[in-house]
C-alpha cells in the first residue's frame, strides 16, 4: 500500500486545536451498555460541544468490537476536542445506512464517520454529504470516493499475518478460505495479503484450496454453515482453515468441534475479540491478528475534529495518498496490526485489552505463559 503505515495514533495527536473550541465538552448521548441494540448516541447532540458535531453511522452495532472498543475511544477523543457525538445503527442494511446518514446531517452533523455496510451502495450518500460541505471519514472499510478520508488498519498486512501464522504450522495440504462480506473491500484486501504468503505454494501444488467463499455480513452462523459444507465435501480432509475474522472463526471452530477436529486444524482470525483470544489460549484458534480498535477510534475522533476546522482530508496529520483498487486516490491513514499467538498473549494483557481471567478461562494453568 502506498499510504504510510503508523503503529499508533501518536502522529494524529495534536489535531484537536481550536477546530471546535467550546468550553462545553458534554455530549447529549447517553452511554448504552455494550451489546445493546443501538449505539450510545442515537439522539441529537443538542447539549453542547461547540460547532463540531460528529455523526457516526455504524453498519452493525452488534459486532463486539464496535460497542466495546471503537465507540468509547472515538467518543472520548471527540469530546476531548470540544465536539459532540451523535450516532445511529444501520443493523446490516445498506438502505438503512443511507437514510441514517441523512438523519445525522439533519441532526446537525458537521462531519460524518461511516463504517460502511456496503462500500459501493453507500457512495451516493457519501457524495451527497461531501457536496454539502460535510467531510466524510471512511472508517475501517473502504469507500471509493476520492473526497473521503480513509482510516483503517493495514488490512492487506492483516491477511499476510493470518496466512503466515498458518503457513508456518502447515505449509501444505488442503486449505479452506472463509472470507468476509463480498461488498466489503476488506475481504479482498485480506485475501490479497494471504496470496502473498501462499500463492507460490498453491501454484506449486503444495497447497490445494478445496473450498473458498465469501460470508454475508461476516456472520458467524453463515461461516459455520460454510465450514460444515467444506468439511462434508472434503470428507473432513482439511488441514488449514484461513478465516478472516474472529466471529467467523468461532463459527468455523464450532463446525470443526462437531467433527472432533477443533485444535487439530489451524484457524486464523482478527479483531482481538475476547472469545477468540481465549480460544488462542485454549489452542483451538492459532492466531488472532489484533487491531487495537481503541487506537482506530481515537484516530477517527481526532481526525473528525480536525476536519471540522479544515474539511480537506489531505490536511489531516499523518494522511498520505493511497491508490484504491478502483483507481481512486484517497487521503488515508493506516495503523499497523499485531499477530497474537500462544507465544505472545501477554501483549494484549499488558495493554489492558483483556484481563487474565477472561483470557485464561478454562485454560490449564501453566499451559500458556500468559496463564500462570
């Protein structure tokens, strides 16, 4: 990728100058417990925050990381910059997301942060916002509009890390690949990263891809069904399951467990979900590529504050040009992920991401260094 990776959000610190300079940093949104149906700020931010109202369109707030990690960090950064936070949830509907974005603008949003359900379907709504002078941040998922700021982790690198961890254990045999939503460019970024690792082995015949498919909405239940179908078609002769995120990894592992294969077939994931990290400790998931969503949320909040003051995405600190698969040039910021295996589980504990109790639930004491 042409955009420069950054390992932390330090480079965007200091964005929160006087772009939204109000002494009242309160938000009218109320905190919703993680996992509730709606995000914390579903009502208009009428109580303060100066002239900078940041509207966030979540594609599906039920995903563990959005509620528990991304949103609290983003909201804190916005409020620290003197802004107000307002949000809504598309509940996995591209049509709902388009109307949600209009609703955020009607509530006074000066900048939008959009986690796209469908990166193509959302483009007209993004173009409409930008034409009204409202900057848009494509959050975590690509939106092919050169006027947007693209802020994410390096997803091609995530795919490389997933494949490398699996390849180091099993560099041959029958592999299956369970990809994310076909409407999400991240699924293809991840796949292209994996190809850099396994492509030569596939061409040489050392690895045979006996099953590969996308998964609607990154849904764990759909991934479980796909894994079951792959196992049936291959008569359980599968050596590796390259799965693109943690929720789907849980579904794939459930299918493997039903066949007595959990812990025998290496499985990948990403996001750092607590259940997945516990599976890494238990030995049923091989690698969880950790994207510290707190860093991404903070970066988005700070960038949103900066865009309130200057709507030019190329002026945001740390941004550089990324040429997209569609041939667009977007101002982009990429954060760097960390692959987590049994050998370095202490990294997520030391970072305060997960407690030892949650990580080590059901793990035999001493079987993993992080679980004494």
